[in-house]
């Protein structure tokens, strides 16, 4: 397997996720913030998913060469949200790929931001490509919207041939251990503690996944909707934007169930602490006006009349 050195993974080389699919990231062993570009190669052509920052560009190009393909073999770049850490290398990639028909594919709302990184390549929305990207062989990558599971334009990419779901923010993690592949221990499936491991195994990867989703997904509804969007997709491996690749069927089932019932996600983690947001209807406006008036920012009686 590519990326093995003395029985350990070699992060200076591409790491094989499946046949002709590679993790192309760059990191130091102590780095907890692991961004995951992925390269899919098919009969001399390649597509790069979530290419990464400008700081990681040199490492990315070295790995492309180590795989044995020329940068010009890359026919498309897929960006699954507008995270600037994914787009930072785009102008350099355009230059080294150097092909007139290079396609940059993302959601329309993400292209608004991404266009500032592009130079000449065609910017195409999911609708422009009819929610799929094809190799010349006929192999197709399916693009599935998961709005607000991260940003408004978030989506995931499914490669039916390999069974890999490139999941963007979904199933991502802060990755306390920094390993490229996640394998949960048997006792993790019944564990109720996701902050401190009761089995003295060090940091808890499930805690890191939960915390990432609470911090980076916009709401509980957005997370549940995104999981519904992929529920019927026959994926066997999850390759997230950040953290570790998940391959075990039981691990995928356990984490999916956990995330589907997760509370305190995004704005929902704040609502419970806010009087204004946890009330509804007319009373929201009325109580807000009362708060403003008590703070000396408006006339209470006049505000009530105007509101009513």
C-alpha cells in the first residue's frame, strides 16, 4: 500500500484509500487540524476533491507526481463548500495543471467566494454539470446537496465504483490522534462518556467528531437533513474533509445513529440559553422591545404601539 514506511504510514507520500483513490494531505504528526484532499484516478485522468490551502500546495504536487501521473491529467477540481482552507491553492493548481478545459465545480453560493481564487478555468455549478462529474471511461461521481451542513452550499460526492462518500463536513473531526483511518474499539459502541475515555485509551475520537459537528454544522435540523440526504446512498467508506477516513460498517452505523440524535448543534446549542430565541410568535418581538426599553434604548410604550 502506498504511504507505508517501516510498517507505519508515511505522510510524505500519498496514502491509498481504495484502488486508485488517494489521501493527498500534508501534516506534521503533532498537527490536530488535518485537511484531506483526495485524488481519484481513472484510466489516465484524475479529479481532485477539496484541494487544500496554498501552504500545502508543494506537498500536494509532490504526491501527484509520486502517484505517477502528470498534473495535466487532472480534468476537474471539486470544492464541497467555501472553506478558504480548501480553495487557497487554486490559482497555483490552475498554473501547473495548465489545461484550457479544466473545470472548477462547486455550489453556486460557494462559487461566489471561490471565484476570487480562480484565474481562467471554467466555474461550474452543480446544476451546470447536472449533479455529476464524468470520466472519459463513463465512471461518474454523483454530487448530492447537503445544505447548511457546514455552509449553505455544502454537498457531498459519491463514487459508486469504489463505494466512497467524500463527505465534506459530515463525519469530520478535530482528530485528536491525527490518524488517517478510524477504527473504533468494541467498547465504544456502548460508551456513554464522549469527553473522557473511561477505558484509559487516551483521547476519544467520538468526542472529536461530536464536537466538530456542534461547532461547524449550522443546526440540528441541518445535520439531520444532511444525514437523510445520504441515507439511501450505498456507500461503504466515508472520506471526510477533516479527520479520519471511516471504513468499518459498524463504525459508520454507530456514528450515523449518534449524529442523527445529536443535540446542541450550531445555533441550537445557543437557543436554550436565550430567552428571546426560545419564545415564539408575537412574544418574541414584545420581549425584545421590553429588553431594549429597560436598557434605555427606546420608549417602551411607543415601541409597543408601533409593534402592535
